[in-house]
């Protein structure tokens, strides 16, 4: 495989990382918001959140990507391929993140919440100071696992022409009539990305563990 082909794969890796990070940055807090709506059983909004999660978890990422890219212009909303890719990954991961956050919230001790109310802490302050720090530690392994799945699911955005790793590998294979080398390199890049996420998870767990021990 030539140097230009390898550089093309690295460019595809950069696109994959950028789009995935943007999807995670939007999807994680959105998923938390959905989980809070369901946990607090907010009238009207909680049922809508439940329907959203059910629908998005049942919709393949490829189908969702095509719907966003081709359906939105029909109703007058113009969107480019990269924006559609980010929206796809964000909406997709938000549904799965919602279930992760909600599971953590459902298992959270109500006694701590009642104690915070006794001391006069408001709901938002209780969440920020009491609930979220513990919730984050509890949900971190599952969140990282979902993030790694999102990176692997990012291959779906190739259907709308975004030159991520897999699309770049397919293009190189078509040009050289030898698809195996670029696919092997692409596989190696995915493995490295996933291992980086796992390493970050372990590092974060150690930091939180030391912080918890010091506290």
C-alpha cells in the first residue's frame, strides 16, 4: 500500500474521530436530559422521551442517517453530509445513553436525596453536588462501552458520502484492485481507537478512585 493511500486512511480516521467526538459531546448530555425527564416522570415530556428512546434504539444507524440526510430537505431543512453524520450519531447514542443514565438513577439511594432536602439543598444543587458525581462513576464503564460502539457504528455515515475510515478503505481497494491491505489497516485503526477509549476509561476510574479514597 502506498504512502498516499495510508494518508488517505489517516484522513478518514480523522473524520471518524471528529464526527464521533461531536456525536458523543451532543449525545451524552442529551441522553442524560432524557433520563432525568423519565426519572422525574415529567408530565408529557417523560412519555415523549420514552417513545424517542424506543424508536431510536430500534432504528439502524444507516437508516437514521439516510432519513436525516434525505428527509430533512423535503421539509425545507437543508443539511450537509457532515452535519447529518453528527446528528445521526448524536441522536443514536443519546437513546442508548438515556438507558445507561436512567439505570444509574433508578439505583441511586433516595436516602441521600432526602438528606439533602433536609439540609435545604435545592433540586439542581442536590443533583450537581450529590447525585451526579456518584452517578458518573457508576455509569462510566457502560458509557465508555457505548462510545466504543458508536465509533464502530460510525461506518453508517459512509452511505451519505462522508469519507470516514471504511469508505476510504473501500475507495483505495477499488483503485488498487487489492482491497485486503487497506481493510487490514482500517481494522487496525479501529482497534487503536477502541483501545484508547478503554485506556481513558481505566485512567478516569483510577482518578475517581483516588479522589474517592482521599475524600
